[in-house]
C-alpha cells in the first residue's frame, strides 16, 4: 500500500517527534476506532497528552512562567493535529513544507506575532515590566543595545524553566522558536517608549554588543532572581520547616551578594584588569 506524503510546518514535525518518542501510536489507533465520528477527538487527546502527562513547567514561576507559556502555546496552536494523527497511525507521511513561517497579518499591531505576545505578557505583570524597564535604563544609549540585552535576558532564562529532567524537549524547542522570531528592536522601542522604525531588525553586529557588560547584567539578574526564588520556596507548603529555613538563608545570601556586586561595580572592581589588558 502506497502512503501519500503531505507537507506541514516545523511545529507539527516537532510535535510528531515527541508523540513518537512517548509511543502514542497505539493510543491514537484506539481513539480512531472508538471515536470515528468525532473529528476533534485526536486534537483533544494529543493536546491533553502534552498538558497532563508532563511535570509542571510554567506553574512554578509566577513572573516568567506566563510569558513562556504564552510563547509555547502560540507554537502549539500552529500544530496540525490531524496530520500528527494520520502519521502516527500510518495513513500519511509528512514532510517539511518549503516555507513554514506564519503568514503576516496586516491587521496586527506588531511586526511579528511573537513580539506582540511577549510584549503583552510583559505588560500584564508589574514585576516583569519593572525588570525590563530597568534593562532599558541600564542600556539606554541605543535601541540596539537594549534589544540585544532583552534578547539575552529572555533566551538565557529559558533553561531555568526546565526544573526536572522529565521536562520534554518540546517545551524548549517551541519556546526557542518563538524567541527567535521576536523582533527585539521593536520590543526595545516599546520598553523605551520611543517610535519603532518599521523594518528595523537586530543586526548580527549588534548581537555581539559589549560582552563584559552583558555578562555582568545577566549575573546580577540571576543573583536577584535567586533571592526571589529562594524566598518563594521558603514559604512553599510542600516543604518542611528545616527546608524553609535553608531557603530563607539562601535568599539572604543572594540579597547580600547582589548588594556586594553593586558596591564592586561602583568601585570599578568587577573585572580582572590583567585579563582586560591582554
């Protein structure tokens, strides 16, 4: 029996790879046999698998979780579930179409959907808005510098979501795909509250940026985030009093370290001068 091939987007192929990895073929054959008249059943089952069969990924982080969840869900909504179902059951083969980019929407207020999703998620959380505004203040010289700092900021935080080894690769891949399609220059313009020049994108030269200062900014953010995270764990109902005290002590260490970093920065004692002179 010959199997016809059908073209699809990258999201569908990645989802199919995940579904194959956890061996959903027999499950989908059974769904097809039991619910032939329910055309929406395969999508419900497949969405349910990714939602309920994995450990929590977004729920543990009240600040960044909703942001990455929105970026993940945008990619999840682009999956062609009927093709995943057909491929799993061996009815059709699938291959990557020549162009799988989302069609531009003339009515959209943003240059890419991912840019709008990220900005709207930031705007819905005062704590996150404060943090990106602080990046804007630290790198206010040019929008490109702010854009690159924002790119690094959100990209480097992605692995921190995967707090258990069971977190599947699909979360990381979908979020990374969304971040790659954010227009960071436009996002920087929104953060700085300045007009965006249509068509402006972050250049490869701008991505190099000031490496030393970028690393310092990220270190300071990670230490501060440790203070916030350990503080939250110190009140988590799942843990014992002893662990609460340990997390509280760690939060205190992070808080003091953040202050010490600021003092080192003010006294120009951050960098190894011998290395910088080479």
